[in-house]
């Protein structure tokens, strides 16, 4: 079975960090909040899933923190801990450097060429880059799930790669 990769969207990070005004996400019948995410994180950590923090999620969550009421320093410190964990590849976080290929010139040109059509369909450039992160890990053979309260972004979640049976020798 392929190893699981969970990609954290901004909406889920905001819920996890309990950012005031952004602490719930998703439709009523599939509501995300801090408790639901904390349980999922604990369960997936036990199952040795890997968590991915896309650059877009970092930037967007940081923007929400900077505009949030309350203790922005504490919220920023909590996000900074997650960023440092990803930068250092502290389990269960994937190394942030794994995403370096997505920011090369050729990949940025691909994003520039493909994003206008995605934007016409309502997908933000941040979500387009999260979609690219998901596809990057799926192409590497991982089972990928985008954790998001946004059905539009969830629709771009890659399908689980098919297992290819091995022949007995």
C-alpha cells in the first residue's frame, strides 16, 4: 500500500491553529474544526502518514494571522513552529525542500500558462499551487489527500495510484 501524504490547505491550518474567524471550515455536513483536525492528526501520525505544508498555505495562513483579532504573536509563533518542523523535516512533516522542484523556472512557466483557465473556473493561484503539490506527490507514487474545507480544491485531489501486482519468480 502506498504511503499516505496529507496536504494541509489554508482552511485546515487556520482551524488547527484556532485563528479567530477562521476556526471552522467546510459545509455544514462536513465541518472542520480544531478538534476534528487534532484527532485526525493524532490518528494519521500513529499510522505514519506524512504531512505536507505547501508554501501557499504558509503565506495565506500568515496573512490571516496578521489580520486576526486577539493574540497575533501567539498565533504566529504556533505557525512558525509548524514551518520550522517542515523546514527541518521533523516527523511527521515532509521536508519543505521536497517542493523545490515546483518553484523552478519551467514549473513557474507551466503555472503561468495553466492558471488563467483555472482562475476562470474559480481556482485561486494559491490553490493551483496546492494542486501542483498534490500531483507532485501522487506522481511519486504516494496516496495523497488534500485536507481542505474547500470542495473546489478537494475536486483536484489526485486519485490513489493503482497497486501493480508483482509476479512471483
